C-alpha cells in the first residue's frame, strides 16, 4: 500500500506559522497527545512538502508558544496544558499604539543585547543562516509575503547565535507578535522605499556580526528597531547617539 503524503502547503514561500498552526491544532485537538514525540524534521518535511528551514522555524514557534519541549538528542515532545508556561500577548491589544510601543521597548531590551552577544559568540554556521535569511529578504522574494518570514528568521537566527536557548525562545515568541507590525508598515508606507530601508538596516546588523563587533551590532540593531517602530507610528529614543556617531565615522 502506497503511503500518501499530505498536500503541500507551499514551497520556500510558505509561512512557517502555517505549519505551526496545523501542528498546534493537532496538539489542541488531542491528535498529538501530551508526551507524544513529534515526527522528525525529515518526516515533517515530507508531510508538509516544505524545506527543513520552514519546519525548524515552525518548531521554534511551537516551543515559544509553550506547546512542545525539545530534549537534546531525543526530539521534541508535546506538553500538556498544565505544563505550558508560555507568555501570551493578545493580538488585538497590539492595535493600541501604547501597547505597540511597549512591545518595541521589549524588543530593544531583548534584541539589542542579543545582537551584542551574537557578535561575540557567532560561528560560521550562524552567519550562514543569518545570511540566508538576508538573501531571501533582499532577493526576488522581497516583494512577497515570504520576505516577512525571512525577516523574522533573521532575528531568530541572531538569537540562536547567542548560544542562549532562553534568549532564543523569548525572541522567537516576540517575532510572531511583530509580524502584524511588519504587515501594517507595508500598508502604510511606500513599498519600495520601505523594502530598501528595511533591508539596509539588516545589512548593517549583519556586517557588524561578520566583523564580530558587539558594540556596532547593538547600535545597528537599536537603529533598526527604532526605525521599524517609526514606520508604524511609534517613537522610541535612539540611545547611544555618541556611540552611533563614532561607528558612522569609522565607516
């Protein structure tokens, strides 16, 4: 008997959160019961017809949502409701500009420090993963919805490069919350200008990571977050202006 594969939900353009949503429904419905080990990356790749990177990003989201637990060398296991200690942010609450401002403040606290740590700790494999996300953002996909996934993957891979799984978990969670802000920015700003500015900000972060310069990486990340906030009507202070100017002078 030939085993039939589930219909593909997309190619590299597919959104990892769609895979996460499907698996999340299977967990919530009990189809994947607490204690069950998730299928392997290869099995999930075949089931959904997507790349391993998409599967990894989807699993990262499920971990951030507190639905699964990864066990080193064994796999990922479904957690029961009583075991889930995830943070929840009401998506509708982010329609309020004050709440959006608080979210961007949180990004500054987490991601600026993550960038400084990543610049000091990254290795070749981390830089390759970050570069791959940047290539997707700046290539043909930049005009499509898949570039948003690439944008979020860029930030998750920086978090991964810190070598701190807790930082990675928190930033992975925050990434899904900012998806709506990116979509909103695309609606309210001229698309071509937005894409060019956004990609340029990410390039500067990546270049600082390549150089292994923690200070420059932190400054570049803060400048990006401040810029992203401005594009959705949120004003954050650009701190360390003197340091930022010194980096500009060096370049």
